[in-house]
C-alpha cells in the first residue's frame, strides 16, 4: 500500500458527506449490518481517529527532531570549551592535543535536519536516502563526543571543578545525546505502525471504509435508480482505493 495523505483524508471526510445524504433518504434500509446508518457513523468516527493517530505520531516525530537539533546545535562550541577547561587541569599536553583533534573532527560534521517531507515512507527510495544522510550526521557527531568523553576518562589529571565539565556531567550529556537519536527511531516506527493500521482500516477488501462506502452507493443506486436525482447527488461523492 502506498501513502496518499490527501487521498486518505478525502475518503474519510467524504464518508461523512455520504452519511449526511443518507439521512435524507427515506428508502435507505439495507439489511446488511455494515451498511446501516449507525455502523456507517461508527465507521466514520474510527476513520477520523486513525487520521488523528497518524497526525499525532508525525507531530511527536517533529518534536523529537527539534529536541535533537537543540541538543546538538551547540555541541561543537561546548567541546571547544572542554579543551579550554583541560588547560586549567593537570591534563598532559598530549591529551589536550588529542582532544583538539577529536573536537576538530566533530566541528567539521554538518548536521542535516530532516524536513517534514523526510518523514519515512518505506516505498520512497529518495526519502530513505535523505533520512540516512540525516541519521549519519547526528550519529557521527555522537561518536566524536563519546570518543572525547572516553579520552577524558583516561586522562590523568582531568579533574575540573566546574560542575558541567565533570566526567559525571559529560557522561550524562552523552546519554542524553544518544537518547535524542534513539527517540527518532521510536517516532519513525510509531508513524509506520499508525500508517499501516490506517491503511488496513481504510482499504482492506470488503471490510475497509472505502469498500463499505462504495457498497452503500451501489445500494442507493439499486433502490432509487441510476438516473434518479437522489443517486446523482450520491454519485458525486467520490471514494478511491489505494491498495
């Protein structure tokens, strides 16, 4: 199944329009339970819920992206300060030079913040490539920072008095950076699950929202006739399967 955000919404909202028209039809009395008005109304409610779930998961993804960007954007400048702090400790000149090399590498990484269009679509190779570029940039910066923290943990004489530069504080920051990366993975997985559930609800053969709506239209055509005014109005309400 492919993802058609506009088409998905139109299918659900058009069901509501169909329901409102059915309310005016005194001959609409299908024996099939799925086509009866209360079931159609329940179907519409579930459809809007699925649309909202996908939207919520996308918004969560956006928040995770912004949070990660915020954590990483000043990391280079902070690491430069760490090198300065090392000069005020008993760290050896060799260790300071090694730290400078790591920081130089870290600051050379260009972060790639994903756009809305980069929200994962498993069937879009270009979007997958964009996500890989974005993920690699943040992963590389994390690895550089982890290398720096590892170096500091083995550096004799690195005992800063400034709280934010202690090994404990830096280890905590390292964990927060890693979690910021992992949160994107979780958000992407949740979006994919919500999309799958939505698509199954809308497009499963015979029991999906679209097929049920199409059966309701066929029933109305049978009751009133293809040339009736009632059916002509109903026939203007479009539903499209994406499967």
